[in-house]
C-alpha cells in the first residue's frame, strides 16, 4: 500500500495526525491574510480531540465530549470509540468548521454546529453535532449529548467490530496512517490471497481459451491469448483485492485510497492489454502477405504503432491519476503548456517524422531503388523516421531529412516497368537516299532481334538535316530486370548501329565547317578546314 504515501491530505490532516499542506496563494488581499483560529472555536475543539486521541490520551480527549453523568466511568472508552467511528464513517474537513468562538451562526443556531452526518440503522443519516459548553476550564465546544449517546450503536455497526474484541492488545496498537497492526497484517494477507486467486483464475482462463484457439487455423489468436496473460492477472488482482480489503474496516482515508488503487489497477490492466493488442496486430501485419506486397508498410506500420502506444500510455496515466483525486484538467493544462514548448523545440523533428509518414503513404520509393533527387543520384539504403540514407555512385552515404525530402522532386528508377533507349544518330551528307533507307531498315531489324524489346513502339526515322549531319532518331524500350542489364543491351546496340552505318557505305558525322575562297579569276575553290567542335 505504498500508494498511501501519495494521497493528498487537505482539511482532514488533523484527523489523521498529518502535517497540513500549504494553501495555494490567492491574488486577493483578504485571502493573503491568515485566518486566526480561536482556541474556543469548533475547529479548535475538533482538532484538539483528534490530536489527543491520536496520542492515546483518551481521558483528556473526553473533555471534548458532553458525557452524561451515568456514563462518566466510560469517558475514555467513549472518546476512543468516537475516534474510531469518525475515522471509518466520517471524513471530517476541519477547514469547513468555524474558526471563531461563536461558531457558525448562519444557520440561526448559535448553540450548536454540525460536523457531519453518519448513516445509522436503516440508512437514516444521523448528525454529528458540537455544542458550546462551559465547565471549570471555561467555555469551549464539545460533541453534544445526543452524539455521545449514539457512539455505542455506531461503533457496534462497524464492519470490524466483531474482531476487535477477539484480538490481543498488541495487534490493536495503531500503526502508520492510523491503521491498527492487525489491519496492516490483514492487508498483506488480502494482497497475497488476491495474487494467488488471480494466478489460479488466469491459469484456468488461459487453459480454456487455449482449447478454443487450438481449433482455429490462424496463429494470431494463440499469440493474443499468450500476450494477454499479464494484463488479465493484473485485472483480476484489482477486481479481487477491493472486496477483500473491505472486510478489514479501514478508516475513511485508507478505504478511499484502497478503492482508488483498485480502480487504478483495473484501468492500468485494461490499457496494458490495449498496448499488447497493438503489438500483436503490428507483428501480425508485418509478417503477413499484405506487408510483403507493400514494402513501405515496414516503415509505416511501426511508426503508427509507436504513435498509438504513446497516445494510449498518456491516456492511461491521466485516467489513473484522476482516480486519486488529481485534477485532469490541471494536468492537461500543464501538458498543453509543456506541449507548446516541446513543439517549438522539436518542430523540425516532428516535421521530419510526418515527412516519413508522407513518403511511406505515397510509396515514393523503397529500399534498394535507384533514385534521382535534385542533382543527387544513388541507391536508397535506409528509410528512417527522421532521415533517408542514399548511397551515391561514389559509394558515399548522403542522409536527407524526410521533411525536406517530401518537398523535393524525386525520380525513382526502381518503379519503371521498362528502360528507354533513345539516341540521335548523325550520318554524313554524302550518304545517298538509298543508303539512308537501308540504314533505317537495318537498324529496325537489329532492334527486333533483341528478345527484351518492347515491340509496341519502335521508332527509327530521319528527323532533321542538321548543320553537319543528317539526323536519324532511334527510340525503343526494353523490358530488362535492372539498369545493369539495360547497359549491356545498350552497349551491343550502339556498336551494331555503327557497324550498320559503315556496312552501308556511310559514316558517323562529326561537327565540321566548309569554307569557300574566291580568287581573282572568279573561281571558287573549297578548302576544308581541319575538323573542330562547332
């Protein structure tokens, strides 16, 4: 029950002997001024009663009880019983009791103040009242005679009253958090019983579900049963522990914490199960045929699963904390402020993460593809959450942030279904028309000799009379497995084209210029200058 240490104590600090936490500062002048508690006020009387009874000074604590003459011999016992009744049945908020000697006069009763109500026989609420009395010590407030007369009935109705008279005195001593030693031992025993029962029931449930899943052909349901063992056991502990702890007659504060802890355990077990389900679904998708046919899924699925796990974890934390009285709205406000600061500090990282999601969703490329990104060419080696690694032709690694990559023009060679062969062949102007036709026919025939040629479109045509050559345009596509195979086909075709041109009595043209010199006799004599790049 270490969670008891985390429970905030506010107005009931004196009831359980705990230091009172500092009140939050107010912006008003009246709130800043300290409240003066009169020693003769109802608040001071109840606080003194709890302090004295906590110290075991029940005879002195009885001074704050209006005890009839017939019960004077049981003064200390009545004080002890009232303290135990209030611990278990009434959460006394001292801050709501009047701090002035006159008490709370707003209800029109100047003689009595209400502390709270306790459910009596038949569920009828019975008030716990204070009355202003005067004795040898002066005027002060005390629990009135009607309240004192009900103490025995309230005490006998406590759930643990039957066991207190049968336990040795050593076990009736108070321990931490105003719990008796026997209650601490009982909590340890209840926890052990809960763990044992949870283990037995979880084993039986696993065996039963195993019999059912064994009849199916799929494996994911068997994996689901195996991975949910831990969350199911934790859920059983939370469900079984609360009723077992309930028979111990814990005080109001301890009972509230036990109930909140039980609910927190149940909620944590449910969220734990959700996290396990996400992991099982992720593994099932990654090993299935769908992920095999969708290579980008190996990047997208783990990213989405991680986002889901973080979201579920945050929700689980908020819901569990709400069970212990913490303000979820205040936590969310704090998370919101921190989230803004975190978002500003990590906006680039978030941008790159969303860029990776965009790349994976659009299936831009996959590992092993040859790509051109701007002036960069290379093979995709790794697609990470923040960056993508490209292996260049120089065998260096270039890492590009995914946020920037998502905005770039990306040319992927891995997605093409065929490779393009496109060249313009220039032949010299001394080539005759008949030779041109024979060259075109021979090149076309040579292209069709390639088994990988895509035959739907093959272009070999004369397209231009350029400055120094007649241009033949050759266009074809080849269905080869990769770029290396295409280079081999292209190499053989280019050599064959040159051989065809030479066989037909022509030659490949090169840039040249003809200059005509005019002599005084009026005759033009051409002089060929050495070839040079034009």
